[in-house]
């Protein structure tokens, strides 16, 4: 992959010709779970506790930022965390998203059962729900909490409220949940409002450093997802390629499955159209890179646009061909 001039002279187009259309905004670094593999959206690990509300962006700062991104041409906003449902002003933040922009939220689903209808009424389009196992004991092992029934109830509440399609995010963990893939396929089969997303593990926070032969574990996860994708392709009646990262979607036996393979994937990076905003107000060009973030606290108008332009030009594919 080689750099070149900005082809459209667009503030959202980076030096590699990739145009930002999707922005992920972390509303908080707080979470009520402690998932063993969490990458914390690239923020400093805080132990999944209650975040400091004086550090995180205010709802007014977020609303202004969303307005600028909308003006520049962003078409999709995803709200993330931490766990975004912990914010008391979440509904106000959702209401600040212009109706022509697709708005979604990634959540662990533990609080979704009580909030789904209000989220939809506020304008949220759909949700991604993190769920790595259907087994209660494993759920507690992975997340540190015994809340699987609440998550399953949250999925049903989201479907009833119309926050669809609900995407289930299953991170494959070798030796922990890799024997449950068929169980997940059975769960989504015939349910047109649910899409299963099988996600390759990203070991970006050293969660498994204490495990013997950790390199084999990480490599094993990559092999599992790669082999699974080949199997899905052989069994599918239809295979589609999404614009985002050129992900593949497989349709088989009444189930829709997307496979997300970010590690060592040149195609994934070459087609990245995403920019991240950290909960404390930094633009993060790439999840896997640090040191190139741009602080936007206290910026408005043209200064905010200039900061966005700087962050976009800081974007560089993490995985590239060796020259």
C-alpha cells in the first residue's frame, strides 16, 4: 500500500485515499463488566470501574462534535464505551444525532432490557450486543459477572423495540468458547432481526500475558476464525462483501453471519473508514496505534474541523505489505 495525494481534497479523506464515513464515540470508560480480553477502545485500562464524569466529554461537547462530523459528511455514528448505558444523559446524546445519520450503539446488553424502548424513541437505529457464550458459568468467567439472563432479556427487548438488526458480537476465544459456534448459529437461525458477528481476538492489552505459550494461543484464535470462514463459505447460499473493511457476510440455513478479521489483514486496513473519539476527548486515528491522537477539548468551529483534519491525516494502515 502506498501513500498518495488526497484524491478528493476532502477533509475526511486520508493520504491513502480512505474516506471517513463512520465515527465511533466512546461515551465513557466505565463498565459494569470486566471482560478478560477488552481492548477498551484503545484507551488506558481503568479496571472497568466507574469512570470520572469530570474527565469524559459532556453531552454538549459530544453534540457539537456530532454536528461537525455531520456537516463534513459522516454518515454513521456508533456510540461505545466502556458501557454507554451507564451514562445518565445517554438519551439526550442520542437525540443530538441528526435523523439522516445512522446511529447505533455497542453495549454489553446487561441494562438494555429496561432501556430499549426509550433508546428507540430517542432516535437510536440499532444495537450491537457483546455476547461470547450462551453458558452461564462461562459468561461469569469471561465477564466477571453472573448476568447472562439479563443480556438474553436485553436482546429480546431490543428486537421488540425495533433496534434492529441486532448484531451479536462473539469474540472467539480458543479453549474457552470456540466449541459454541454452532450453538450461536442455532440461536440466530431463522431470526431475520439478528446477525451474528464472529470476531477475531485482538490481544491489544496483554490480557493473556500470564498464559503459557501465549503466542500459540493468539495464533490459534486466528487459525480458528480463518478455518471457520472457509467452512462458512463452503456452506453458504450467498456471500456478500460489506463496504466496511471488506468484511464478508455469509447466509446459510436461515442464519446471517459476518466475520471480522482485523489482525494481520491488509484488506481490512486498506478499507478502513473509521475514526474513533475517546471518552476524554481525543481523536484516535487507529485502535492499534498510540501517540498520534489529537486532543479536541475546548475546540469549536473551524478549530475543531482543523483538529479532525489533522487526525484524518494521521491515519496510516496498521498492516501493510512489506517493501
